[in-house]
C-alpha cells in the first residue's frame, strides 16, 4: 500500500477509534444520569410515603371514619393525577396502578391485565 494511502487509512482509523471512545464516555454519562435520577426519585418516594403515613396516623388519631378518609384521599389523588397529566396518560396511569394492586392481592391473573 502506498505511504499516502496508508496515512489516510491510519487517520481514518484513529478518528473512528476516538469516536468510539467518546461514545463510550457518553454511555457512562447517560448511565450515571439515570442512576442519579432513580436515586432522586426514590428519595422523593420515601418522603411522600413518610408524609402519607404521618397524615394517615393523624386521621387515625382523630378517629375519622375510614369511609370518609378513603373517599377523600382517593378523590384528592385522582384530581392530582389528572392535573399533572393529559387525560389519556392519567387514565393509563390509574388503570396500571389498580391492575398492579389487584395482581398483588391475587384478585386477578396476569393474563387479565392487557389494556385494549
């Protein structure tokens, strides 16, 4: 192979190798961002769970009727979801959550949860 062609070939190979390294660095960065986002979401979930437990505890301490508490909290949560998402996404989110809970309690089988 002539020297000139060999130099061109080596330059192209080197640039391809550098691009692969950059791509690898990008993958590491993206995975770190995902990991950080998951940790942040878990922190928020834990905080919301603590707040909800504290709220339920205060309702129990005040001896509020269970029917009133459940109805209020369910209505509040549904309204909150529909304020944050489009109606289609909110509906899908609610159906998914209900299906997951029904699966946990063995009320339905996994084959019955297909959304049409």
